[in-house]
C-alpha cells in the first residue's frame, strides 16, 4: 500500500503579509459609519443640555447598537 503525503504549504513571505490589509474594506466602512452615527448621537445628546458623560455614553451606545445593523445592511 502506498501512502501519499500532502505537500507542505509554502510559508508566507514577509512581503505577502505586508500586502494584506489590516481590515477589509467592508469592516472599515461599517466601523467608520458606526463611528459617525455615534458622534452624531453624542453631539445631539450634548446639545440638549445633558452632561458630557451622559452624551458620551449615548454616543457609545449608538455606535455599538448600529454596528451589527450596519454589518447586515452593507454588503
């Protein structure tokens, strides 16, 4: 009985690793859009007269809540 060995995958060169982006385009668009939404929500909350800490929390909540929605909407 003859056994066949699978060839070892070629090791990635440092040049190949450097050409791959840190984040995909989809991830970048989703995160930047969520950031803008969070900034708008936080800014509008602050303009209503609520404290800055509460506005930051509102902005962070808006960013976190919009991220999964944007991920499913933007394809």
